[in-house]
C-alpha cells in the first residue's frame, strides 16, 4: 500500500551492464576520434623528425628551433652537434633542437673507390 517513490522509479529503468556501456560509449568514441586526428599524426611527425636527425652529417645546412641557419661543422655525439652560424662562429647545439635540414651534402666517397697507387 505504501510504496516508496524511489522503488517505483527504479523498477521502470533498464539497468545492468548494458546501461553502463551505453553511458561510456560517447567517451570511448571521443577518445577514438582524438587518437586518429591528433595522437597518431603527432607520433608520425616525431618518428620522421627522429629519422631526420639520425641522417644528420657534416656539411648539412640546418635550421634550429630558434630560427638560426647554420652549417653542421662537427657531429659531437648522438646528442650534440657543432653548427657554424657565421664565418668563424661555431656553437654547440643539441641535436633535438634542429628543426629541418635545408640542404644535404653528398656522402664522402669510400677509400676503396679511389684509384690505388701503382
């Protein structure tokens, strides 16, 4: 005879696991869209930039992240390079700060390709 309004409202609503999945479906859909529109392209750009830095060698003309143009004078190690930004002016920069290679140099010919003395 005296039925609580809370029990009456709960009886008519579908519950269970299906109701919980339907509540999270929009969030899952948003995450999938963000992955394909933002995260995946950024990962591709990072991979291409890493490959670009791996191909860096002496004589390449580069642009740093600060906008400075220079020529790679020496590759110190896997983290640093020496860049000549003006005649006689050399600075050490982190390899990761190089944004782009403007012009690449040709690889030096191997010693075996030169004619031998007879």
